[in-house]
C-alpha cells in the first residue's frame, strides 16, 4: 500500500474491505509465535517496489456524477469514459462523487418530497451507476458531499485524497449547461491533477427526425 492509498483508507474507514484476520478474538499461542519467529528465514520476503512505481500502478480516479432524468445521457457518457480510463489502469481505484448542493439562505433538508433519505438514495444510485464497470469492492468507493459550492467540494475532496485524475461532465442542453458548466470549468481550471471533461453525445436521431420533417414540409409545398 502506498502513501496515497493509506491516506484514502484513513479518511474513509467505513469503506475498507476487512479480511478474515479481523474476526480473530484471541492471540496466537506462544508456541505458534516462537515457531513463526525462529522460522522466519525459511520464507524469503517479496521484494518491495519503489514508491514511484507503487504510485504509478495504483492511482485514484474520481468521477463526479449528477442525478435526475436530464443527466442520464451525460452519466452514460461518463461511464464509457471511466471504463476506457480504468482499462489502462488495472490497479486504479474509482471514487464516485455526488454533491448535494446546499442553499445559502434556505433551510436544507435531508429528505426529499417522498420522505426518502437523499443521502442513502444517492449512494445507492452511485453504486448502481458503477455496477456495469464490474469493479471489486476494494477498487470502488462512493461519496456524498454537501456544499454550497459543488466545485469547491470536489476540489477539496480530490486534494485531501490525493486524487490522480478527475472525470467530470458538462451539459449539452441549456439546463444542464447552467447546472454543470461553471462547476466543470472551475474544476478543470483549479485542479492539481489531470481532468477529463465529458460532454454527452448529440442527439443524432432527433436531428435526423427534424431533417425528415423539414424535407416533408418542402415536398408538400411543391
């Protein structure tokens, strides 16, 4: 485990995958301890790679996701991009982020209009989004952030956890652009690591249908 991974584990102890050793309630007997101590020379320890090699082989990738029906196309494009990047980094860990934007004046609520806990719902959404990537639990973590400034929250998370690469989306339509444009721009401008900004694909099918309608209208005029 390298320094970046250790810092990440210490910051998120609830997401550490425990081994069978964590269930042990008693110490080994003295005879076992002595046998292990005096037989140490029988097994040669594996050589440790240098820190630079470890850091290069186990980077942390953070991806910021949105909720809502109008963000479905963008989140799909983000998943494709994440899959492509992770394919080149087989030891990388993916941290999925969602930011609950807080109001500056209004009273913030943790329940939605259906009285469901928004934190739990969004954490479930993040895991559901990541399921097609088929990552082991040790390589995936999900995080709900609360902030008045979403971009600042993402930047702070990535700096604290020594993230190596950020994947963030920007809107295609006017509504998504208003919600995400300034966030992605600030993250790309101020992040201390690599940033990939993803835009949802254009709706080619809709453009095709619009073209067919225009052609039909011209034919009717003739």
